[in-house]
C-alpha cells in the first residue's frame, strides 16, 4: 500500500443466482485490485428490493485501503460487475452483482458518472447496517454519523445473516 492510501467503502448486493457465492467472489476480486487491500468485511444481510420487484438481496459492505482515485476505483467496480454478468436493462433491474462506491476518504464530488458520498446511502438500512459493522463511528460527509442515520430511518426489512 502506498503512503497515500485512502479508506473507501463499497456496498455489495446480489439478488440473482447464487447470491452468497457471488458476493464472496466479488470480495476476492476487490481484495485483488491493484494498490488495494480489503481491510474489513461485514456480515451478510438479506433485504427486500427497494422501489423494484424481484427476489430478496444479499448485501454486505467492505472497507478498503486503496491508492486508486475515486473514478479509477468506480471503473474497477464496474469491470468486476461485468465479469459477474451484470446487465443494466432498466433502472432497479434485478442484478447478479451490484457494487456501489459509498465513500472514498473525504472526497465530495457530483458528476454525471460519480457522486460521492453515495447519494442514497443515508436512506438505505441495507447499506448503513453493514457499514456500521466495518466503520463504527464513521461520519458521512454532509449527512452525519452512520449510527445517527440509522436512527432516522423508517422501517426497512433487513436481516443480519452470517459473516462470510
């Protein structure tokens, strides 16, 4: 790892195929990214799809230490998704693998390709619950701490399963 490594958090989700195996392979792929180390991984969580139909999702969050810039990391995430058969036929379509760059250090950016911190992170228990596991006390720029964000959410069905 370079001395300029940044802490980044990535949300993982899958609701097609062997969801647990897909998330495990995705975590291995994240750990193998250049100039990147997988520092921590949450348990798996099962959640109902939001604003969509389809099967329940398995979700997790990983903490990375990376020398990759935000856009380079995003493109690496998209390449991993593609290798796992991710297609984008329409908004909120079921997916074999979804990798969301949630936070990249203190980076705040809003471009057509990338928004950081993730624009809906604060609305999703399936992201905040595993994020609290790998980053207790994390403060999300412009939003507050993960714990305070969880406290503001309405009911969402999210069940903690097991640590992969």
